[in-house]
C-alpha cells in the first residue's frame, strides 16, 4: 500500500529557556502516541503557508502566541496510523513564546516546561530523540 504523504511543521517552543512539551490525549482521533509527550505542531494545510500553519498549530494546541525562528532540523517518519501507512516530512523550527500560560486543546491532556538537556527524563515520543540531539549539539547557535 502506498503511504499517504504529509508535510508537518513542528515547534521547539521556548519561554525563559524552558521548552514546552505536550502530551497526547486518548481523545485525539488520529492518536498514535497516546500518553507520550511531543513538541507542538501538525500538518501543513493545503494552500496555507507553512509559517501560518505553524502559528495556527501553536495557537490551537496551547493557546499561546509565538514568534517563529529558524528551521533547524528536517526529517521524516513513517508511522502506521489505524492500519494505514503514512510518510510525514517534518520541519522543526525554533520558536519563542512570551508566556508560560498554556491552554491545552482537547487533543492534549498535560504539558511540561522542561530544560531541553533533560529530555531523556520525560516520556517523549522516541522519534524526537534525534531532534533533541541536534538541538543540543548546536545549542550555542540556537535562539
């Protein structure tokens, strides 16, 4: 079966040197990582510029306004979602928020502001490990 192809934009969203993680809720209809922490983001809607897509996802998932920074990592994942193969090209951006005041969407049931150096101490989605490693390797040149 040919996989469905998606492009996703993802935010490493920082406020006062802390990074926001959000946990997938069992209520998320396309959930494949229930109970695990992820960074904010989602699919680029057809016709919508990618930067608007990411700002929309940040607002929808957290209620926060953000300033987009630079893209710093690109990769792909190939999950099987409800028996259907997907191919997701992910573009990760460094972003800033001006608040810790998170208002989660129904798709998420918890959040944590963390020191990114301690990401292994949190129940994050395994495919984020290379993203964190790349961020930490280049931290001195990041946001």
